[in-house]
């Protein structure tokens, strides 16, 4: 059972990593001919497939950041940390870990669709690699289309000198990915702005109070920090934040 899970994870990674490679290579095919016996040729082919798989797995971190919900989540969590005034807490490792598992949670329906339509049929020998790539790419494209703004897609279509698309299938993946990233950055910064407002109000109130009391030499940040932490805890900030982040992808 553990081996099957590992194979499933590797298969999903292979399908997602092959998205960019598939768009770049197109219909290019590589034929290797030799005078080796069939058994040795099959062994060589298996070795090449393993090398190819390991190469694609090396691209997995980049794909995780640019083709999933990870970008928006990590930026919003970083905004929260800076808005409160404790840029070192939670530590980067904790913040990245939380972002990673929230990404897995948000992207779970996409992974399940890839596993059902592409990975399992490929492992069962029902479809070839190219068909598995196309089927695995479709749920990711659907997710990115749902989050990407039409304005951003149009921007990269114009920059790439691409004709006006008549339907989503006419938008190349290499155009959709940067448009999706740009949309995620905009959405994350908008959410960060909203998060900053209540903490900024606390800073202004504390600063005005200290000036009225003649305590000019006291740093307002030192005084306002406990109040900002108290506010965040009292409103159950982490619960509200995670709920808002997950709901923003619905």
C-alpha cells in the first residue's frame, strides 16, 4: 500500500512537471535505435525513463510555487506577520510549512482529478504518456483559469503576439501560467492591504496617545505591539485568516 502511495505521488509530480515541458516540446519525438537485444533495449528505456522522472521532479518546487495556491497563501501569511510587527514570528520554516499544507488542502480536488483521469489509467496501461500529460494538465489549467483575471491573460497574449482566443483551449499554457501568477500577486496584495488596516489604526491611536501624554521618546511600536497581538488573539485571527484564504479559492 505504501508503494502504491509513493507511485501515486511520483505520478502526480510527473504529470504536473510535464506541463511546461509538454507545451515546449510539442510533438517532438526521440527515436533510439541500436543493435542491442530486446531485453537490454527495454532495460535502457526504463533507465532513461527514470532519469527523465528524476529530472522532472527537480522542477517540482518551482511548479508548486507558480501553478498552485502556494503563492497567494505564503504572501498573505507574510503580510500578517509584518502587520502585527513581529517579522520573525512565526519562523519562516513554520510559515512555509503551514503554507505547504494549506496548498495541499486547497489543491486536493485537483490532485484527485489528475489521479482519476490521468495517473490511474496510465498506470493501468490504458493510455500513453502523451494522453496522460494532456489529461493531467487539464485540471491544473481549469484551476488557473478560475483564478486568473481576463485582463492578465489578455496582457500576456498581447505580449506573446498570440491571436485573440475564441475559447480557453486556445490559450497556451505558457501564457496562462504567468497570467495566473500575476493575478495571484494582485489578489494577495489586496488581501494584505485589508489585513494591515486594523493594525495600522492601533499604531495611529497609540502614537497619538503617546504624543498627547508627552511621551515622545517612547517608541509607539513597542507600546502598540502587545495590543496588536491581543487583538489578533481575541478575534481568533488564525482561524479567520485560514478560513478567508481557503474560501478565496472557492
